[in-house]
């Protein structure tokens, strides 16, 4: 009987202890705004607690029927305490204001509460719901930053304010990241180096960045990986691939580790393209980051990466409808052959850090290895047909008659092996920062490409024959003239040295709360291939007026240079220019940042105007993600525009943003010109239009400024989130993009002819997410899912409106030299299923 009473008492005690109440609410700062960063919320004398999210929200279960002291704390503010005694099941809203700053001798906290520096800060948790066909949420978000543009959802590459893909810097834990150079399409591209599962913070600047970064002309993305303090991880799977990551610490948190494995296949996406065939893409990436605190002041860390990207296609057929209502055309191709590409990358970096009070020293040694191969032999036999466009005919939409037939054969055996080894030091003492980098590049390139076009049985260009020849005994050679031949074999060993010095100054007049922050510095860069020493001063001024602490102004200017890596110095025929120099630009940026409340919710409006003058430019052509340079510093150019972004809670507790950009970029190639010919009647001779095509006069034309390949005049981006009222577990994520078309032209390698415009890029992606498990989910002790922190199931619809967006053009010609541009369309509507769990 005594045993029964004891068991009964224990049962009642456990039941009472297990009875809960709930508190929830927001935490605000001294200005009545959402407190950012997170506030710790703890129960005094009881284990457990939580933190606020980036919107200042929190929710916490507390014991019922007992007096509980709740502590709200942050390192910069004095803690607040609340004493509560709630009934079982009771739920109350408790909003807290932390308004008493802790005074520090060496740090002015109030000056950093809202500081606009022209840098976009990206929280990985905020962007993980963005629907993206590439599976790369980091690049998907970056592409939505005003001033950034990409017309290829299958690629992680982007252009910034008139620059190209090669002009963007990417750092991970302070190490500059390289990327493969033979990749010519988004279909072949693997994954972005930065693994979103491992990322703690991302900073992105679209121009006017400090001397800390260099030496490229457009943008910088600086990624910092996590510093875990306990074991955790995540796993995700979708129709496009999957990923797993683990993190944790040991030895009393002196040892920290992160590791992630990603696998991607876009076979499902590629099946929706016009070109049908057997696609076998496979992309795998493994990363490891380990850090160990040798002492309280010294840390040793290692970052390693191995990536292998395999791409194989055996094309079978292609059918593309294009043209206008007046002339609707169909391009049909039957293929033979295949393409096999392989890109293998290794990277390892060893870092030693010292930190003591205001002194920071950082020493890094890194090695990057890339083995790239591109091989294909593909023959296409094509038919160009005119479709019936008479709505009254029974055969409307069918082939009316044939306009041309032909065959083309493309061949490539390309190999590129790259070694990049560097030693880097960075340091700071108070506000003074310095650094240097020594780098050695080794490149071995084997280039072999040729194309042949056979139009209606005639090879183009057509060799001489004896038709119509006055000499009946004339016997022409049987040579086959290829349309394009590229042969090259290069071995390069070059050294680079760069250094920088910069400092921050904060000015505040007596009796005034206005703050002026000045950042000034300079970089030196030397490359022994060109023997060019470049000096790049940079300066920026941040103004925080006293009258309105929610608004900031920034002005920045500086010189930015970009020495060639390799592709910029290689001619179309495979030779290299030994007199190549760095491209150079001057940036001028003015911007403002305004934080405000609307509908009792936080919003931020950012606006920037910019102008860039560029000289010693190397003109290039762009097709998909392949850039082919002209290898001459023979152009000047400019880019100018304005960017706007509004970020906030259009729907309460759900972040959304909208961005608008206007931009123009043009270049003037110094030595380009062409002649216009006129017949005896004064008519300008046009093949196929004029009857008299005998030149009687000519006029030399210098094109002057023409649009650069990235001349994106207008871009509109919208990311909108919503949820079912009262049920935030079900969310909707809408991503919308509209952008005017990019320039293009025939493959004649004459830039002045590449001024036509592609159709506008229009795309809508939508995702539906359902939270299966969250922090409030109660699972039984024996439930196999009890260790999961969260689980989300998502359904994504890519290209919801099924719009045929044009990526590039394939050009065919007839024996008369007339070119026809066949659009290469991007992906059509596809549905993706994704599951993500955190533990």
C-alpha cells in the first residue's frame, strides 16, 4: 500500500511539474524599434530559455501555478526582470523595452545601432525559403539585390551594375574563391562555393567598397561560416538533389567543426528544354571547416573543399517555334554525337589568428587546384520551316513550306589545369587595418575547337569550284573550309602581389549628436606578367544626422583595377596578348538608408545613385555564361544608374522586399569602324534588298559608344511572403522578376553589330511551405523524430506562367550569307518537392 501511495504522489508531482503556461511578445529598443540583434530570455533558477528572432518576437513555455522570474538580457543593455504566476494553459502577451545602455569605455554602442555602410547583410535563415531552380538560395537572393542581374535561373553567376561575371569578388572566411573557366552554360555549372548550411553571415557590396577588398571592378560578397558551440545539423532532399551538414564542438568548446555534403542534379529541369536527349548531370561538393583555440588569444583553423562536376548529354532532337505572327518559323534539328565535360576543384586553406584587446593578426596559406575538360562531337541536321499563319486554314500551325536545310558539326577537345597558391596576412590595431597577399598562378591550357556548317550541300565558307569557270581543265582543290577554328597551347606562370592600408575616423561635434564616420585607404597591386604597378585610393563618408537617427547618408569614391587572370588575355584564335594591361574604373556612389514604421511594422528603404567611368577595357562577347574576350585594352566605357529597395513586413511577421533598378552601360572601342557602300543611284547597298549591288561610293562609319553586353536598362524584383492568418506554419513565397532585354548580335565578332535586343526576361516562381515540426511541437520520448528542431515540407512551382525566356541565340546561315537567329529558350514550368529538417 505504501508503494502505491508513493507512486501516486510521484505521478501527481510529475503531472504538476509538467503543466505549462505560455508567454509571448516582442522586445523593443530605447527608440521603440525592434531590438536587433537577439535578446536572451531565461527563467531564473530554472534550466531552459529562448531568444528573440530578427523581428524581435519570442515565445516561451513556463511552469504554471508557481512564481517564476523571467529575465530579458543583452550584452549591451541592462537586463529587465518580470515576476509571473500563471495558471495552467494560460497564455499572455508580454512586451519588453530594453532602454538602458551599459556604458563601455572603448566601444560606443549607440553609434552602431543603425549604420548604413552600403553593404547588404544577409541572414541565411531569412533566404532559405526562396524558390530557386538552381537550388542555390544565396545566389538567388543576391540576384534580387538592386543593381544585380542574371537572365539565367540555372546559373549562380550574376552581373553587377554593368560589369560581367568575372568582375565579382567572393570571399569565404577571408579567402578569395576562384571558379572554373571552361563552363559555357548554366547546365554545366555545379554549385556555388558557399554552402548555405554552413553560413553564419553574408555581406554584399555592389560598388564603392573599401580598400579591404580588391582587385576586381564590380562587387564583393564576403561569407563567414558558423562558430558552433553545440552539436547540430540539417538534411534536405528534393527532386534537384540533397544536402547534409553536421556541426559541433568539443574540448570545452575549444574545438569547433563544420562539415557539409551537397549533391545536385538538374536532369529534371533539363528535361523541359527544347533540346531533347539523355542528360546525365552530376554535381557533388564536400566541405570541412575545423577551428581550434590553441590559447585564449590564438586560433588555428582549416577550410577544405572538394567538388566534382560531371556533365554528359546525348542530344536527340530539338524543335523550336519562333518568329512573328506575320512569319512564324519552326527550327527542327536531329542530332548525332555527345558531349562529356568534367570539372574537378580542390581547395585547402590553413589560418592562424591572434586576438588580444584591440590587436588582431591573421595569417593564411591557401592552395586552389582545378582540372577542367570539355569534349564534344555533335552533328545537327536542321530544317528551317515556315508555319501556316492563316487562322482560316485547317492546317494552321503546321509546316507550310521549307525555307532551308543544312548540317553543322561542332568539335572540341579543351583542357585547362590551374594552380593558385597564396600567402596572406591581415591585421588591425584599433581602427587601423592593413594586409598583404602574395600569389602564384600556374595555368596549362590546351584549346582545340572547330565548327563546320553545310547549308543545302554547300560548305560555308564555300571553297572554289569549276562551275562557270572559263577553263574547262580547271580542277579546284577539295579542301573543306571550316567556319571557325580555334587552336591554342599555353603555359603561364605568373606572380601577383597586393597590399592595402586603411583607417576609420569618427567625428562628433561638441554638443551635437550628429555622427560623421570616414573610411579612407588605398591598395597597391603588382603583376609580373604586365609589370604594371597599380595604386587604388578609396574613401567613403557616412553621415548620421542628429535630427533623425533613422536616416543615414553615404558618399563613396575610389579607383578599382582588375588585372587579367587568363581568359581576358586570350584571343579568339587561342593566342595570348603579352602586352595586356589591367582594366580600370573609377566609382562614384551616393546613397541613403531610412528605417521607419508603417502599420506598426518595421521597414527599411535604401536608395543609391552611382556612376562608373572605365578605361583600358577589354571588350568581350557573352553567350550564356561563357565570356570570350578580344584580348585588347582598346575601349573606354561608363555605367550609371539608380537602385531602390524597400524591405519590411508587408504582412506582419513575414519579411518581403521589392527592388527597382535603372542602369545604362556603354563602351567605345577605339579602333572599330566599317564601310557603308552605295551604288550609282546613291542607294545604300543591302544584300537581298537593292538590285544594283555594284559599289560606286563608300562612307567610313565609326560606331562610337555602343551598349555593353550587360546593358540592363530596367529591372524589377519582388519577393513576397504570406501565411494563413492564425496559422503561421503554412507560408507562401512568391518571387517575381521583370527585366528588359540584353544586347545581342550575329557571331561575326564585330561588337558594333551586337546591338539588337533580346525579349524582356519575365519570370514568376512560387513556393508553398508547411512546418511539420517546430519549437512548440511536443513529441513523445520514444518518437524517432523527437530530436528534430524543425521540419519543413515545400512545394515549388518554377516559371509559374510558363513564359519562354530567351537566354541566347543559335545562328545559322544559308549559301547567300543570310543569318537566322534561333532563340535558345530557358526552362518551362516545373514542380519541385523539397524536405528540410534541422536537428
